[in-house]
C-alpha cells in the first residue's frame, strides 16, 4: 500500500476514518433501535457526526439523508464532501483520487456493517 492509499484509508479526516466513524455510529444506533426506519437511523447517524460542532442544521441534514437514498455509503460520501477543506478540492476531486476515495469508503463501511 502506497502512502496515498494509506492516507485515504487511515489519515486524520480521510475518507476511511470518516467511513469508520459513521459506520460505528450507525451500528450502535441500529443495535439500539432495530425496528427504526433506515431514514431515521441515517439521520441520527448524521446528527451524531455533527453533535459537538453544531455544524449542521436540521434542514441540511434532512436534504443529505434524502439524497443518500437509504445508503450509508452515499451519506458518508456527502459528509466527506462537506468536510474536505476547500484548499484540497482540486486534488481530492481528481478522477483517480476521487474514485479511490469512494472505494475506500465502501470498503471501510463493509468491514463494520
């Protein structure tokens, strides 16, 4: 594994670290509320992510959950987009890096859930 791949998977603020945190939060909620609708679980997972910083209002959260179409991976990708520093946009959205990042997100979530 090269350094770039390692960073995407393990680096602070990386797609992999975001995916692991989102998956763990989701799993805790899913175990606590096994009969809750998926949309509610995703919304609670998202709000847990931003609980300390208060950086997400209810309207934005609802739009993100709806756009995720019931997929934790899609929601995590949106969180990652939201948290990428604007100064890194050109590097992060380069096609190869972007596709690798999505693969890392999906792989990390699948390890936990």
